[in-house]
C-alpha cells in the first residue's frame, strides 16, 4: 500500500506506518478484507493500481497497532500470540491473524482480540460488540477449526476507548464510565459460520468478475437528505432519507394546500469512507461519479 503524507506529519510516524502494514502472507485476501465492501476488496486485490491512503487517516489504525504490540508481551505463557492462520475456501486462500488464544482448561480454546474504538462508537452500538467484530471473530473460529484448534468455547474482546474524556462521565448518562471494558462475543454454531464464510467468499469472487456498487451504508454515507420545500420559504418543510418518503409527504401537503408551490430538493451527504478511509478511492469510478453528481446538485 502506498502511504502519502499530505499533512507533513513526522517522518518517523510515516516509517512506523510503512513498517506496520498488514501482511496477509501468500493469501489472496485476509479475513478483514472479506468483511470490507466487495467492491473495495476486489479492487484492492486485483493489483492494477496500488491502494493508497494518507498517513493522517491511518492514525486510528496505527494506534491500534501500537496497542497490539504493547499487549504482546503481557500474555500468559501458554498463550498463542499474534499467529497467522490460513484456510482455503472455494479456491480462495484466506489468512487471519489471531491476537491471542489460550487453552480453556477443557480441551478447547478461548479466543481474545484487542480493539480500539471511540466512545461514541460504543454508545451508538449500545455497548454491544460491533457486528463487524462478531463476524471477524467467528470467521477466526472457522480458521482455527480448519487448522486443528477446536472447539473454541469462548470469545472475548478487550476494548480500549481511544478518545475517552473523563469529564464527560456523568454529564452525559450514556457516556462510557471507563476507558476500557471487556465484552463477550457470541460463538456461532458451525452451520451459521459455514454459511457466512460461503456468503462472503461468494460475494468477493462475484466482485472480481463484475464490480458491484458500494451501498450508502458501505460508503458510510451521512446526511444525505431529500427535502420537501415551498417556494418563497428558505428552510425545508421536512427532510427525508428517501425520495419516496419526500414525494409522499409532498403529495399529502399539496392536497391540503393546493395553492402552495411545493418541490423536492436533494441535499448531498458525505460518503465518509470514500472521502477518508478507502484505499482505492483514487481510482474508484463510483466515487468519481458521486463527487461529480454532488457538484452538479450544489451548483
Ligand atoms: S471509494 Fe467508496 S464507492 Fe469506491 S470502493 Fe471505496 S467505499 Fe466503495
């Protein structure tokens, strides 16, 4: 991956980022790659243009790397730490690096993962493990199973809130009370794990044949609205997430006020992932189109 330094951050930060790039070994795709939008992972692995990301946008993941490194030296002597495993599914070689696993005392294994996140990220997920963590760790269970480590009886995640602000505790009743927590992750049954693996590999392979579009959710789209507006009034009457909802509202209001001149206006939102966190954005035709369309709407 090419790392730019557009904000002119310290050269040693750049070196750290370059030295700590995720290495998926001889695998075609990593478990985390399989959990990205299929368009993104297919473009990342096709090798035609190197994925590119700016150092400033990598900072959260660099903090996560440093946290992983710090934890490596503190695990029990019977633990397996930061070990990469491989499995093949539908002829795709997949890798995944397990943070920490240890015998559960009953002939099986406990799997543990270190995560860093934001305070509001935890609030929005209702203090439950994020869905992507549940999916990633259950794919690791299959990876371990196929490498002879089974059963996995328990999965936990140690969560560090990288932007925790003590003064917010108590002032906002939802804000996390501590900078760290531990969460249990449900272990899916074998059938659910196999079906999930089959689905994500299938989507990845299909995307290699024909690139699908990323959905608004996959692009982390925020703030895109359809506004019902009235001629002569500056602010919108109401905002909606979809055109259909706005259209219905306009029809209802128009019936009640036949003399009003109502119309619908689109207000472009932000595709946060495309703007800052997608390493293939610089050569993604979908993102180019979105930017072009947003510009047209705004002018
Ligand atoms: S730039 Fe946006 S649309 Fe293109 S692959 Fe990345 S996330 Fe998807």
